[in-house]
C-alpha cells in the first residue's frame, strides 16, 4: 500500500472529500427525478445501505423543481447532475443541493461558466467535473487519435482552469474510461498534475458479473496506490448493488472498518462438511447482527483451517463430525457440526461486546489510522502502509 496522495479538501454537505477524510462511497438514482416519491424511496434505500452521497439527474426543468423536496427529505447530501444548461444549474443551486456535477466546457458562453462558478462559490457548493471517454471534445479525439489517458487529463485540466479563472477552487474531478488500464493511467497522470480531490470510477462497467470485477481492479488499484478520495461503482443494476460493491472494495483494502470481514475457504476434497452452505448461512445470519469491525473465519478442514481460524477474531475449523471454535487466537473448544453456526454467532456477540467495551475502533472513527482486524490487531509491532502523505511506505 502506498501512502495517500495529498489533495485539497472540499465538503459536500456534511461529507468531507479529500485531504485526510475517509474515502466516501456514492451512487446515482435511476428514477425520473421529477417523481419525488420514487426518487426519495431510492435515495433512502441507498443511504440505508451506506451511501455517503447520492446524485440525481436533472435534464429537465421539472427535475430541477423537484430538488427542494428531495434535498429536504433525502437524509444524505444530494448532487445535481447537470449538462449544458446554466439555467438548470442555477435552479439546482437555489434548491439547496450540496453539490453540482457539471462540465464548464459544455457551456459555450463564458459568462455562463462565470455565473455558475460565482453562484456555487457564494453558497459554498462544490462542483465535480466529470470527464468521460465517451464524451470528449472532438478536437481532443483528433489530436490524440482516440480517448487516451492523456486526452482525458488534458480535458480535465482545461475544465479545471475554466472554473479557477473565476476564483472557484471547490472542485473534484473524475476521468472515467470503460477500459480499465486507460482509466488507471488517466487517474495516475491526473494525480501528478493537480491537487484536486479525485472521484474514481470505471464508466459503463456493465452488469455486476463483469462490472464489479472491472471496478474492483480499476478503483482498487488506484486506492492501493493512495489515489482517490470518493468512489462510484457504475453498474447496470439496482444502484444499491453499487454501494455494496463500493463498500466491499474499501473494506478489502482496509480503508473502511464496519461490519464483518468473512474469510472462508473455497472448499476441496478435504472438507469435512458443506463449506458453501456453512459460509452462506454464517454470512446471512451475521448480516442481521450489529457488530463492530471484526474478522470471521469459516474453514472446512484441519489443514489450513486452524491457522486461518486462529488468526481471525473468531473462527471455526471443521473436523470429522465436529469443528474447533477459536476466539481472538485461542481455542474455545470442539462443537458438533449441527451446532457450529449457533456457537460461532454466540462467540461473535461475546467478542463484539469485548471490542466495544475496550473502545477498539474509536481512533479510526475519528479519522485516525485504520483499525486492523484479526491477528493484525493483536500484534504489537507497527504496521506500515496505512499512513498518509506522499511517497511509498515500507
């Protein structure tokens, strides 16, 4: 893990982005925004699943007129997605949105750019510039031959300058490409050229089957290098799936500590029970519990099982007819197969109570270093690669 890139910090409502703020997860509604009731239902679903920010499309005046009610009742910061229209952008600002997504380069009249920049600046509302491989200026395509990483970055820097020349600096930028290597290259290049916060995403990633893999590779690679301040996993699916995938990417990199991290073996001929069914049952039942960050291991045999289970906060390693239960590195005892899940859940609750009583996780909640799970949390030596600042950790 590289140390985190230093970027300026902006605020989208109550959510800080950039600087040393936690990486936020966002999504976009799929409803017609002028249908206030349907849009609010989806906004609330996204917020309940952990969305920090929600974006809504505003292609028409009716959508802009719906914004005051959505902002008032949304419960999370709302970003208005605007294209071309200064009038709709100003209506959105007047409606009280917490952010705009607008590309100043699409506003052909420089006075319109100034009007939006000044209007957003007066209200303290940030603007995201969203550069996309599918909508680059024709001159840039002609210059570079295709939507290259260099073309995306050139477009982004030009659009940034259009706002900064009016004294507006509360900017975040995305340079999205459907090609994962090009996307990674574009963000790497942009990260070297500016300190604006970066919104990461693979555009048009597709259905969850492929889109989650593309996004995990693209977004995950950059985050592991310390690049990125907020993310969206773009899927052709219910947007709730975007939030689930985005949170999992952050959890897998140790950048978000909430809920549980399930470690389960892929099973093989050594397994002493149905590992698939066991892991699915544990996951389904654990999801209903209110747990602090913890690692849970479900292992199917006595080869790798004890080691993996011992390293987790709690774990089980199956043997013939029974399984060995571990908690915080210690053997608790043998449990018959039929009682493994109940015993594991009871131990999870006990360990959760201990974690809460000891105050573990408070530092991370306050913006400090990530709290490591499992054996890593119990180690006394310092762990590198989680700090902030330029350069690479050891």
